[in-house]
């Protein structure tokens, strides 16, 4: 991590929502190069709205958002951010191979009428290898498991050669083995210095990947700190703290990065 560098993303008192409805507000957040930030929170806390707001996919209703030091409304270098949206899988009706799907990630880097170059093909091959699907490159995506299809979507984002990956629930809706495979992919990317913002409620699957945890509750940041500090935060709730914690985090066998098991029942939000 290079905290002396300008943040990849910087939010100051940012608010986002839909039409005239504010979903998240007063958000102060910075994502720095080399960080892997997990965004946690109960269902309905605004995690996806926040991520989509950063990317300009929901309405910004206040505050400031900078991407790579540029105000979001003036930011045009969209290929610097790779986005893996929340979805369980690609459509079963998609008649395309893994390579064909991943090649879509190269489209912003070339004129639509220009044929695929040898460099494009090499980048696509490398992205497929990065997610561990080199042996499936010519298979139709409809024949793959849900976890493998999720890796195809990550490879598509990687083909754009982004400087930061933004992923919305990459491990949701897949079995434990697929979660482990996805976590392995993310660990390899981290080892190469890839920065990430990951919305998740499967924290245990990503515990060896995450360097920082941000929690949302009722549209506000409830916690922002290291994994060790988060363990103390959760322990405080278990000891009866009146602060709220994310009740949709579902770690494996109750494990949360060294913390006691999470209380399975949601707590009321303190005023």
C-alpha cells in the first residue's frame, strides 16, 4: 500500500440514492492503491447503492466523489476501474465461449471497427489464466458452474487492465468449493498488487485477501478499520455494546477473522 499516493477513490460527505430518495449519506471514504477493502453491512444497508454511486450508476445527491484525483463528473478514464456487478451467473441462454465473453473487456480499448490484435488476444488469454480457466477457454459459458461463471466475469473485468477492481458480492450464491476457488483467484491478484473494493457478506472466504473492512449500517459508515480492529469491534457487540454490526455477514462456522461468532439475531440501530 502506498498511502502517500493520491487515493484511487475519495468520498467526502457523499450521498447517493434514486430519484428523490437518499439511500446512503454522509460517506467519508478513501481507497488507496494496494488496498483490498471489504464492504460489509446488513441487507438494505446501502452497500450496492454506494458502489454504484461511486461508479456513477446511481444519483449522487450530495458531497464529493473523486476518482484518481478527478471529480467523478469529469472523470473519463473509465477503463481504470474494472466492475464485476452483482449477479449469480451468466444467462443460461448465452451462446458464447469463455474467450468470447472475456474479449468484451477489451472493447473500450479499441475502435469498434478495428479487428482484435495479437496484444488483445494475449491479454484475454492472461485474464483467463489468472482466474484459473485456461482449460475451459473454448467452452460455452452456459456449461460452466455458477462459481466458474463468476470467474469469467472477473476475467472480463481484468481484460480491461483496470487499476482497481470493484466487485459486488463475488462469492454470493456459490458453494463452498467455488468460494474457495474464487478466494484463490483474488489472492493471486492481490499478490500482483491489484487494488480492490469488494462488497461481500462471505467474509470468511476472503479473510486472507482483505486488508481493511468498512461496514455500512442504515446508509452510514458504522466501522472503518483493519481486520484486527474489526475483530475487536465484533467482540464489543458480543459483550453488549450498543453499536450495530452487520447481521448479514455469514462467515464459515461463525468465524470472523479471529473474532467470536457473530450474534445471529439483528440488533436495533442505536440512535
